[in-house]
C-alpha cells in the first residue's frame, strides 16, 4: 500500500490546520495545490511517506483510471472524514465528497477504492457499516 504524502509546504499547512482537522478545509494557493498534485502523482507511481492516510494499490489504480483529482482540499476532507468515522465507531465506510466516493478502512486509515461522481449511481456499495457525506 502507498501512503498519501502532501509536499513540505502542505505538511506545514496540515500542522497549522491541526492534527485531527475539521470538515472545513483551509485556503490553499494555486501553487501549493499544483505541488500537492505533483506529490500525489509521485505517490501513484510508487512511493511516499505516511501523513495519516494510506492508499491501497487498488485505490491508486482506480484514481488513475477514473481520472480523479486528489488535491489538498480532497485530502483534508478525507482525513477529517476518517477522524469523524473513528469517533462514531465506523470500520468500513463510504465517504462521499463533491468529487467522488471512497470506501475507507477506518482502522487502518486506508482508502480502499474510489469511484468518480458520475459512476456512483450505477454502483452497489456492500460491506460498509457507515456513510459520511462531505461538501
């Protein structure tokens, strides 16, 4: 499994944001967003350090195939979702954002798979115990 790793500038933003996060993401410059996308591409190609969330090989493949844009805002939403789901006792959860739906293994802080918004209507989600919708 790979881990999602924002670049150094994004790590500083995450620290300023707080370890547990909230549902509202901080403002991120276009430059920082581009750098994060570049770091995310490095992750998809094979290596990164853990910053609180891992990406399974299956999820990485689906994100690339479905051309999902994993930017800093999406990262922070998913990180916050994992925190909320842990507090509520979720284990295998569906997280729905404005861009996509993600199946996450809450205990392992791992994104298991990702589905683009346009494809969600035709999918059946099984083996989940909770769902969180995030705007």
